[in-house]
C-alpha cells in the first residue's frame, strides 16, 4: 500500500511537533538545574572560578554548564558538580 503525500506530511508535522516539545522540556529542565547550581553557589559564596577549580575544569566549561540555553550536559558533569556542592544527583522520570 502506498502512502499518500498528505500522510507523509502529517507524519513529518507530528515528528516536528514532538521534537519541539522535547526541546522545550529539555530547556525547562536545564533552567531548573542552572538555577539550583547558582543558588548553591550563592549560599556557599563560591565564585565561578572557585567552583571551576574545585571541579577541575575550566571557567569556560562551567559557563557552558551554567548557560540555561545549552542543553548539552552530561551526567558525568552533573555528578561532578553535585559532588563539589556536597549534593546528591537524582535523575528520575515522572
């Protein structure tokens, strides 16, 4: 059975819509993570340079981590920062 062009268009539209929703959710989560890290930095009176040094990373890498628009962050990096901030990293699906 051949698909019609309209069926393909609908599928492409649905995939595009799903991608946008996933990206928006990722941005929301990243903003929450960034806010939590910055709050902890404030409470611990840690500068970006001091935090980067404790993480054994560069200030530029920390700036990327703290950029709420940059969703490319690894669990390893989150684990490092959690350790340095004396926090437990918890990842869960709801």
